[in-house]
């Protein structure tokens, strides 16, 4: 009878250890999930900023190109006027 009680106590101890490990693993998994979710939010925010910056850059480049074309047209008109 004593041996059965000792084996039962040992099994209960092993089960408690496994439960403790299981809880620790669950906490670690939760931490990793939270970090992954945070990473998704960071990536989304970065993508939004890149999009806004690329639109601003394109707008700036478009304005610069239009300005340069206008300057060239003015120079061309002046050259044509001087030639005739």
C-alpha cells in the first residue's frame, strides 16, 4: 500500500511540474503573440507613412517638372522672339 501511495505522490508531483511548465509556455506564447500583434501595427503604420511620403514626393516632383517646363517654354519663347 505504501508503494502505491508513493507512486501516486510521484505522479501527482510530475503532473504539477507539467502543469507549471504548461502555464509558463502559455505565458511565453501570449508574450510572443502580443509582440507579433505590435509588429503588425508598426508595419501598418510604417506602410501608411511611406505611402504619404511617396505621394508628397510625387507631388513635389510633379510641381518641379511643371516649373522646369514653364521655364523652358519661357526661354524658348524668348529665343524665338530674339531670332525673328
